[in-house]
């Protein structure tokens, strides 16, 4: 299960995780986060007169169905996931280390903030629940493992249009190790990419000046797939 992500490599840890329901009815990793969520709420509108009244002992400031906030690192791949479901209702599963869990559905939104951890910027994902939490004593059979890249993958690669720096080879490793990897470029006129199964590596080749996004997808039957991207800049 996932508890954190570094900017240059996804790390697998024992701990809590946030999962979402897929088309096959199983739950798999939604987003690597730095925690599984703190309950909060947008306070109801407060009367300033009541707040200023010294005789008042309490002020209503929470809603019955609190929002859930989860910090995440603002990597391109994380933002892409959030953009794909922003404003939509998603079925979530909050998994705890002992395989107990809580089901709920909610709308996803996010924002960037100025918080950083070890020079890695963080954002904050907010889930506004549409349903109350449903306790699941044993969620083991509800979860589908996710294929992950375990090798360090830089999020940016700089190449030259000609000469020695016009190609870059990146070795890959996954868990499980026999995952299938596909690699594509969104702008083949700037940079192409080829995957070599015998060495489990990709080679990026510059074509012309500009930029391109290389998408790497790791997949395996019985597992949820996982995507990493690399921005290629050709000078």
C-alpha cells in the first residue's frame, strides 16, 4: 500500500493509502499521498456579532459531512490524475495498515500551496463527501494491486538536436518485475522513444528542437496499470 511519493521515484511503503473504484469493481491506488486525509469542513457563515459577543460560549463552524483533505506532491503525473476526475464523484476506499477501511463517495478538487518538503512542492486534494463513511472490517479482497516503477525516473530530460547528447537511455524496473511497459511520445517530430525488452530500458532520440512528453505505462494482468511521464526538451 502507498503512503508517500518522491518527485523522482515512486516508493512503496507499508502504511495507509487512498484507493478508488475501477470499472472491474476493485479498488486500486488513486493517488500517492502523504497521508490518508484529515477531516475538515468549510465553516458555515458566521455572524460577526455572535463571534464578538463575550457571553457566547460556542459558535457553529463545522458541517455534518466534513471534507477530507490530503496533501500530495505536485508532480505532473499526480496533477494529471486529479485533472482527469476534477469535479466528478469518485468512489473511494481509505485503507488502514490492518486492512480495515472506510468506503465513501465524493467530489474531487485540488489546489497548490506554498508548502514544500525537502524542496518538493506540495498541493492539497479535497474530497467533498457525497455519502457517509461505511466501515469495512476486512478490505483485502476489494483491493487490486498496482504495478509501480521502482527505478528512479527523472521528470525532465534535456537533449541536443544533433551530436552526442541527442539520445538518452533510461533503465527501468517495476514491481512486479514482469510487467509490460509501453512508451509513447506525444510529439514524434521533436523526440521519439523506443522500449527494449531485453535490457528493460527506453531510448529517447531527439528529432528537432522543441519539447515533447514521453508517457510510460506499466501494466500486468490482474493489476492496475501505472503511468509516469517525462518532459523532453530538445535544444
